[in-house]
C-alpha cells in the first residue's frame, strides 16, 4: 500500500517514570489522536498504565514481557488483531495507533518489526519515534542505563518533562546528553502534559525546538539542525512469587545488542492500609534497594476508603501518593508493582516488610 494510505503508528518510549503515560493520556483527548487505538506494554501482570489512560474500546495491553524482546510477538499480534477488527468493523475505524513501550525497551527491534513483519509492513507505517526523559536526574539515568541511551538514539522527537522540578544544571545536562546521543532530533519541553500532540507532529516535520507553554520557538530556543532521525518505513505485603524477568541477552543483528537485568514483582495489598504504614515501607524499600530500585507503581486503598495511585521514578527519587482519578479505570487488584535490578520477589518482599519487623 502507498505510505499515505497506511495507518500511522506513534511509538512512545522513555525510561521508567519519565512521564510517558501522563503525556499519552493528555494526547488521547486531543483532536490529533482522537479515536486512536492504543497499545500499552507493561512488565508486570497487573497493569496500571493502561488503567490510568482510561481507554478500553480500542486498547490492548501487552503485559509480562518487554516488547523489545520476548514481548515483541505480543505487540505484533496486537497490531494484527487491531487491523482485522477494524477491517471487519468489529471496532470503529481508528486513524492511528499509539504504542507506549515499557521503560526498559530498546526501540530498535520494534522499529525493525515494521520492516520484517509482512502485515505490519503493508498496513502500518511507523512515524518518528517519540522519546521522553525527566529533567530531574535525567542525565544520570541516561548515563546509568543503556536502554535509556537506546531510546534517545532512536527518537525523531525528544521531550523533556518535569523541568519545573529540575535545577537549571540538571536540565542543561539532559539537553547536553540529547545533543551528544542524537543531535538531529527535535527537542521539546512538557510540564504537567501541557505539550499538544500537534506540536509534536510539527516538530517531527520541521525539527524545530518548541516548548509546551508556547508550542513554538521560545526564548533561548534554537532550531535543531537537520530533520529528525526517523525510521524509513493477595495478603498484605507479600510479594508475588512469579516475577517477570527482564534479564536476557539479545541476539539481534547489528548494533542493537544489549543486556539488562530487572524484574517486575507484584506486592498485593488487598486490604486498606494506613498512609504512614505505606510510606514507612516504601521508604524502607528504597533504602534497602538503593540504585537498584527503578520503579514503583500501583493503586492502593488507604484508611479513608479511597483509592490512591502510588508512583516512584528513578529521576525524581521520591514517592507520590495521589488520589485516583475516578474517570480512569482502576486496576482489578490493589497492590504495587516493583521493578528493580538484581532483586527477586524474596528480596523485594523482605525490603518492603523490614520496617514492620524492625519496629516490633
């Protein structure tokens, strides 16, 4: 099929906790992505990101495996299923597909799939990759994690988030890492998801630096030379004993081979818990795991009977416990997904429950 008649796919990537879901949730309510199908990739079995997006009719969850490796067939199958459901009018026609990868994904194998997989090659076209990085500590995250470097290199559009929470030197350090790893990508800024998706599309076409506040060249911004790099084409506090390993080697051809060691473990919290009880254990978890703690996310019920969303990202290095938006779908099972390096379910459970043992 001619490229213009193929369905565009917007691949949204970025390291754990960088703000991808917040951005995508805002974009799905804007005209440029109105009616788009959504595919969310999460490492844990109990997904939170898909629930927070509040989309159900044309949404798919690829869970338990990262789409850059063992989860890639799941992504390909989800795209196939969406296409046939659209063709057979089992779902409304969608103008585009938005794919949110897990924060540990290397986009390269996904990009290649749009050349290698016959149906994807014929019916879809991959738009420039969008990569997100949080300004607080973002440069350090990129330096520490090869996956974050691969995400930046693959992008046609790079988005800095949380700049209002970052020191000037942190933002400048992240911009410098962007320039070193991918000097031809457009660079944009978003705070609290104020960046319109239309501005992302314009940046992909022009390579112009823009900010969420103005959606145009702001003070001190300068055009980026060249076009964006784009592709052609159960009980309280007990951890689940079947973690989803992300410790593997890739055998792909070319320069995209990489290795990372991380596991997603789920801590079910089926009963309401006190806020202080929760925070003591979360900070104990962070202290015990240190830099190995990459992400905590989940939904819990506190003592007031209300549901709250819990988030921890490696850039900001703080826990956020916020009321759950009733407009979004809540995960069926309250609890926390913990993603950490070199930490199996036993280590995570011991770290989470340590404050209770020490305070007794």
